[in-house]
């Protein structure tokens, strides 16, 4: 396994392999947790020659080509890579991934919450968002009025928006215990789609929380603002569901 370019510093390699800041990498080295070809690394600027076996607490490392993160977006955070006024979803992870060019694969409104997928793999993001391959999105919705059979039929047939745009069929499943709550599954991505769909029926959306992308559900252990890497299985599931 190639460790990196000849002359590359060990702390730089650790940063990219583990998705850590340079200071976090230096801390691991200082704690004598990093071995290079079986020898304890003594300094952060240890120059690599290429081809070394690098281990951390007995586990071999290799550079991480792309990052895939599941983030539970809080209300008030913007789904963007950068914003001059507001906190963004990438701001929530930049301390751990300071050099990664991460972006949200799909967006949530500033007032909406839930599953945002962050990555630096542009091809992967295109595959799961492309209209012909669009992976479904599942939402918990809170309305200002009860769901009606008319809404359910309209969603099933495909809502025609106020501007005349005919949408693909969507699934609307009211909560039998809470008439103003429902689960909605979308199979396409249109700007402010759910709010505009319910608006056709005179209903307002008071809360919107994304529960899942495809069959990958938001980890319930993640509090608002928390995140974790997607597992290899979850990434492969999304690839399969996009038909890629």
C-alpha cells in the first residue's frame, strides 16, 4: 500500500487519511500512537518515501479518496458550502475536514431539518440527484391543517403546481394519531416542492424534517448538528438505488 508521495510529511498524510486537522494529526504522533513500518513515529514532519505501512493503534491506514457524511441539519443552518451571513452545513464539519471541498448533495430549506448528505464526490452526487435517476427523499411534515383524502389522491396522481408544472406522483401517508402530520416520499427534486404541493390545497407547512435519502435513514442517535460518516454499505446502497 502506497503511503503517499516521496517527501510528504507524516502529519499531512494522516490529515488526509483520517480526515483530521493537521494539529489533531500531530497530537496522535506525539502520543506515540502512529507507527511507520513498525517503528514509532517520532516527529510530525517525518518524510515519507512512498510505500511505507502506516498504522494507528494497530490498524493500517490508507488515504481516503472521498468523504461521505450523514448530517442532522438543525433549523437555521443553510444548505450550502459557504455563506457570508449564515452558518452552513459545511461549517459544522470543517474543524474535522478543514481541507476537504465538501458540499451538500441536495438541499434543505434554512427552516427545515434532518438528513443532509455531505460529500466531495461530484460524480456520486450527480448520480443520486440526476432527474432520470433521482433517488427518493422521505420527509416528516407538520401542516397547519389536517391532511385530506383529496390531498392523498392528488399526490398519488401527481400535483399540478400553481404555475402549471405537473409533478411526478408522490406518496402521502397521514399519521392516524396526528391528523396534521404526515410522511411524504418524493421521487423528484423541485424548488420548495413540498410547500408548493400542499399550497395547491391551501395547506401551509409548519415543519419539514428529512428522514431518509433512498432507503438510507437518518441515524436516530444523531442530535441536531451532529454527523457521522456513511458506512460503505450505505454508500453502495445509494449507488445501487441511483442505478449507477
